[in-house]
C-alpha cells in the first residue's frame, strides 16, 4: 500500500472513534474500500510497519544565507538588516530581491576578506 494511502487509512481509522455513528460507520466503510482498491487485507495491513513521517521541507538557500549574513550585523546598514530579517519568511525571492541579496552577499564576502 502506498505511503499516502497508509496515512489516509490511519486518519480514517481515527474517525471510527467519532461520537456520531454515521461518521464512524462511513469511515470504516471507506477504510474497507481502500483495502479492496489496494488489493490487501486487514491482516496484511496490521502486519505492516508504521507509515513513515513525511520528511521536513528543505530550508531555502536564501534563508540560510540571510541567517549567516545577519551574524555580521555590525557591517550591515539598517535597511540590509531589515531586508535579511524579512526574507527568511519568504518561500521564494523575486529577481529584485535576489539582486539585493547578491549585493549584500558580496559586501559580506568583502568584509570577511578584509578581516583576514
């Protein structure tokens, strides 16, 4: 049984404990239907290892970069600090935001090289 179906089956079985008999019965019927669709039995399901937890999403690279650059706060302008703090909540950056991050990254690299 595919992992997505296994997770759905677990959720359906949780619904069988509902105080509403109709909801509980419907959940059980749906669970039995899933078994038929997957050509498996309850005995086989009960013998399966538990479903794997979904993997956490990867942290976008711009978030990691922003967090690293914020450690150089003494070398950043208030705008740069604010910009970096804001982009950590963004899933993606626009072209303009990427250009600003590139500029701050270059400044960070130049600062690190000067400190050597």
